[in-house]
């Protein structure tokens, strides 16, 4: 009788859950562990413990309550973003507060979930974070748009482009597979200048190598996948 091929189940996303209320942690854990692709592997009761657990357990994703003792979720997120840049972070909060929302983005979080609708939004937010996509609840999107329009109305600075036009040109050519020497010839600049722009791109965008630059260029619509 021939062997039937077996399929290896996909690896589950390993999650660190931090909230100072055990009851909330239990409820959130039930939501996450009930999904075939998600698994809570560590829990923490405050921000400082969350940092310790993240370092010891090396999860893929941290779900942090904003308001916690010792260190807040925002403080923990800043430290984890600095020391473990590969870790994805979601913020969990009871309050639909615009200031918290903008602080969370600055702290390195890729999503913001309200506890009141966690049963509806949290699973989707976790999956979006693992795809490197932001997750914003409708009120947060409204806050972003309102903030942008207020700044324009008041004559304030609109957020600058992440990269310059020249850097965008070089990013596109790097992503298309051209060498620094070829790019220098095409743009009539020195190889040294190309390398400097490339280094600036990696630093500004928080990327590590040509492959990540290429992925960024695809997401930004500069090249076709």
C-alpha cells in the first residue's frame, strides 16, 4: 500500500501577551489560541516583564496593553522596537484616544486595537502585523485624516516624503537588479554617491539588504513583482 504524503502544518505565529489584568489576558488568549495560525507562548503583567519575556521567549509578535504598571505598553514598545526590530508589535487599549494612537505609531507599533472590539479585530490585526501591514480601526483612520487636514488648514508642514526623489530613483534601479556601477552610469553620478544614497535608504527605511529594498519598492509601486 503506497504511503500517503503528509503535509506539514504551517508554523503558528508565536505571541507575547502583556496586560496587567489576568482576566483580560485570559479572554484575549482564548481568542488567539482558538485560531489555527496563532499561539500565545508567553504572558506578562507589566511593561518591564513584557521586555524580559520577549528577550527570553523570542516571540514573533507582542500584543501590549497601553496602560500597565512599572513600564507602560508604549515604553515597552519603544524599547522592544530599538532592541528587537524584527518583533512585530500591536497595542491594545480600552480608550479611543488619538494621542495614544499617534504615540503608538511613533513607538513602533504596526496596529492599534480597542479592547471593546478585540473579539472582532484582534485576529485580523495579528495577521496584518505578520504580513508587515498596518492595522487601524475606523476611528484611528478618521484621526489620521483629521490630523492631516488640520495641519494643511493651519498652514503647517505636511509630513515630508520618507525618501528624496533621487533616493527613489536609486531604489527603483537597485530593486531592478542594477549594480552600483551601472546606476552611476545611468544617472551620471559617481559610484560613491550611489553607495551613499543606498546606505541612506537602508537607514531611513529600517531595511537591511537589497532583498528588503526590492520588497519595499514592490510595496511602494515602483516596480512590478
